[in-house]
C-alpha cells in the first residue's frame, strides 16, 4: 500500500488510543504514506507520532455557519483529495468523520471503520467486527488495522518529544520551583466529567504524603476549572505543590510524564498519554468501563470505585454521590509504593 488515510479527530484520549494503529500500519507497510485528519485540540498529540507522515487539520468551528462552510469546504476537499488513497480508516465513526471519509478518493470497498459506527458513518465506511470488538478500545482500533492486513506484532504508541520541548519543559519546571532531576509524581487533577474527578481533599492528602516521602507532587491540567481545582488542592496541603496547570502543551506534558517517578489520574486524556508512553500510572475509575478505557498494559495499577452503580456512564451523578471519593488516598499510596521503591523509605 502506498497511501493510507486515518480519520480520527477528537477527543484527546481517543486520539491517543488510536495512535497505535499508525505504528501497526508502518510495521506492516513501512513505505506507506500515512495521512491523519485531526481537529486542533488533538493536533499536538498526532504531531508527536513518528509514524504519521502528514496531518490535515479539520477546523470544525469554521464550518458552523453557511459563510464559513463556503469559505473552507473547497480548501479542505483539495487537501483531502491531493492523494489517491489505497485505504481509508474512519476511527471516529460519526457524521463529521463520515463527511471527510466520503471526500477521500479510494477504491470501492476500501473504506473501513469501527464496529459501532453511528450517525450514518456506516453508510460510507464498512464497519469492522473484529475479534476484539468488546475489548479495550485500543484493540478495537487495531482490529481495523488487522482488517487491512496489518500483523500487529507490537502495540506501541509511537510518540517522540522534540528536544526543544524537552528543554522548555525543564525550564518551566525550574521556574515553578522544582528540578526534574529530583523524584516527582504527577497528579492529573481534572477530567472532562465531574464524576471522573477525584476529590480535592484526597489529592491534598496524597500530595502531603508524597512530600513526607521525599517525592515532589506536581499538579497538571488545563482550563479555568482545573486551575481553580489546583488552587483548592494547594490550599489544603501543608506545603504547596508544584502547580503546572495550564502551563504545558501536550509535548511538554509527555516529557514530564516520561521523566516522572509515577503519574496519578482519572479516565482522561493526559492520564492515557502517561500510560501510552510507558510512565508508571495509577488510574482511578468510577463511571466509565475499565475494560474499555482502563490503563492498557498496566491494569494492575487500576483502582475502581467500590459501588454497585459504578460504570454508570453518567457525567453528573443523578443520586448526588461523589463516587470517586470512595477511592481513598491510602489505596493510591499502596499502589505507588509498589511502583516507586523510594516511597517505601522512612518518612521525613
């Protein structure tokens, strides 16, 4: 195969989970030119993928008005149709991705997608019902790679962080008052759903425990809600943590994870990035399915809420429970002790 198109535009976590498909393709078709269509928020993630040769950015916001559609449709179509593709993989499975897949030039029957495609996308691309259709989402994505002949000998997130971003990360951490040469654990403070978030007080207790064991707690996240959450965590701690919320792009975040002693977070994009690049990661889950989006390859580091109503898939709890509070800091500490030998030392 010479040219392959992948359409996976959002969300951050889903794009991260789909990236092993690019490695699987290059593993079997090393000379293939791989193009990826992505939306701006996930661009930095795909830009780090060593196996992706070209990125086409789909700016959905520009298509929301009639004027915007008329101004942007033809340039997008030209970019997509600049190549004739041997295969198109729609890994989004929604109307917006189906529209992109429909524009792509490929032989009849050579457009594939996930088994659970929706919003008419199954009319454009053929759903792949593979052996892993009910397993982890990474394996579901890889079933589409298997459908086009990929052997999938190794599951790998082909991420590389540019040297300049590594240097900038060290500078940002130093400006915040820490040295990356010293042991630190990254705490991913937020998530897109309130029901996925661990309580501020629990994070604060964990942060104090880390300090007492000679490990620096570093907070990461983005946006005003997580900025406020980080401030509240810091206010509850005996010693303020290193607060990097809103200060790192995804390339810098990846490097911070790579150099960390461990990472703790919920079912959210940054935590999945940490898992994907091989950082020791404790993931906390409540409303979502561990079998689908748990820490791939690190399931032994997973902590799941002990409630009958877990895996409810609710963004807001209709019963008013803070179910993630059921996971106690002591449980996370025990997981971290197993991952980081230094945490078994006498407290300071």
